[in-house]
C-alpha cells in the first residue's frame, strides 16, 4: 500500500512517546499526515507499507539503530527525505548519517518552529528532486525522439545519394582520373557509415519500443558463434589477427533470435579487430552451468581505461572521442546491450589497458520441463 492521501506523509520513528506525540501534534496542525513508530522494525515496515514522503529517525534506539534504519529506508524508498534526530549531535554522526542517505539532522531538544521549518525544507527538497528527475527523463525522451525522427528522415535520401554515387562510378568511373575516383570513393564510404549509423539508431529505438522483428526460438549458441566467426574471419585475416574458438562439444540450447545474436557477436568481434593491433589474438569461448550459458570474446588489444569502462555501452560514447582512429558511431555496444536485455541476458566487460578486453555474454539456461516437474530446485 502506498500513501494515497493528498497530504504529505511524515513518519516519526522514536522510542520516546512524548517526542512522538509532540511531533505528531505540531505536524498535523501544519496539515501533514503523520505516522509514528516506537521501534525500528515497526518503522521500517510502516515505511514500506505507506511510503512516506519524509521520516524523522531517532539515532539512539534499542535493537536496530537509527543509522541502520536510515540506510535501509534510503535504499528501499528512493525519494524519501530522511532526518536523523539525535541527542548528541556530533559532526561524525551527522556525516555518517548523510553518507547513509540522510538529508539533515535535528539535534534534541528542538522546538516546534525548528521542526516545522525543517519539515518544510525537506519536503521542498523532495519535490525539487522529483521535478528535476522528471524533467531530465522528459529531456532524454525528447532527445531520443528527435534523433529517431531525424534518422527516419535521413534514411531515404542517404540511400539515394549512395546509389547515385555507385551509378556514377559504374557509368563513368573509367573516365575519371585517379584523384576524382578517390574523392568519389571517400564520399561513398562516408555516406555508407552515415547510413549504418542511422540503421543502428533505428534498430536501437525499435528494440526499445518492441518493434524490432525478433523470432525467439531454441537455438544452438555454438552455431551462432561459428556463423559469426565465419563472417569475421576475412577481416581478421586482413588485419593479421588470429581468431580462435574454444567451444565445448555439448553446449545447451539457448532461446533467442539468431539474426540479432549474430549481430551481437560480429559487433563485439568487429570492435576487437578495430582495437587490437596486428599479431593480436581474439578468442571466442563458451561455457555453461546449470543456470547460465556464457560466451566470452577476449582480445589482446589496447584495452579500455577503468574510468571509461562503465561508459562504453552508452549511445555515441567512444573512448577516443572525436579523435578515435577507427570509424564508427559509438552505437554498436548500445545495440548489443539492448539485444542481450531483450534475451533476458546481460553483457559485461573487463579490461586491462595494454593487455586486452573481454566481453562476457550471459544467457539464462532454458527451463528444463522434466526438472521443473520434479520440483527439483537446488
Ligand atoms: N575490444 C575493445 N577494445 C578496446 N576498446 C573498445 C573495444 N570495444 C569497444 N571499445 C571502445 O568502446 C567504444 C564503443 O564501442 P561501440 O562498439 O559502441 O562503438 P564503435 O565501435 O566506436 O562504433 P560502432 O560500433 O557504432 O560502429 C569504442 O569506440 C571503443 O573506444
Ligand atoms: Mg563497434
């Protein structure tokens, strides 16, 4: 049950009855709804049930301490404003409470004016926080819609321009001198990567709104890997990189869309070829246990610095920014992550600069009807 009343709901957790009653009277007079709890566990349960806007928590209570309550409530109820009440406010305890998620602290004894002022300030802070988050979400959505709109509009003219360039090359290519042919080829490549970026973005928005055609069937991960490796072998050979696989003979079937999964593997192997120097090695391996089937793609390339590692799945992020040596739009890994999520799986990365990068794709094991029927849950 959540707080349905229009009034802001305030929870007081304090083992002193007089303090609870005093706070209740003051706050109810201000037009707030008030809940009180004498004990920490009771307070946590009330908070989980009624989702208050703000809670005052006594630091010193029997059984569970105020600090622990603050930690639990700030984790469980994201927008709650928490205030620690304390009889012996020390800087250390105040800092600790703030670190655990408290907004402020109220030293005992306090008067009604102080309580009213802090409550109003806390609730204003909460409203501002919620408002800011909503605006940020709206802004993100508008940006996404805008990019999707522009991508749609750009797609047809891009295809037409590329076809004209190709036609020009075919009709009159041999009449141009080398310099002109080079310029035309550069135009063609640039248009092609723009086209690929538009397609990538549209695919990502299709996954997000559930309109990317995906046929989820039972399939062999080994065959997805071998199809992907076959596709990527020529480019590896061209770059002098060895591409090896290490797949156990008996790998369980997974549930997925073959085309999307091949694209996930080719994207990751493609990245590995871009960011691994010649003589390097890419190894694709797979393993499984009762619960998961995983595939790893490891390279011996340049690696990714720790501060950038958490950003590489963000749209348009590229470690080298505008100076990135290799062409690309920074959408490949965003696409892979979305595809993995649509398979109820996940993608993880670990890397060491100068040594290499490993991507791990995890797929949930298929539910075995025989095991389920026997009720065998270990
Ligand atoms: N194997 C890797 N080794 C080192 N850096 C990598 C590796 N894979 C990805 N990165 C870094 O992560 C960034 C994001 O990768 P992502 O595949 O999303 O984009 P991209 O390859 O730059 O462009 P796109 O895939 O859209 O053509 C890359 O630009 C690169 O900086
Ligand atoms: Mg890529």
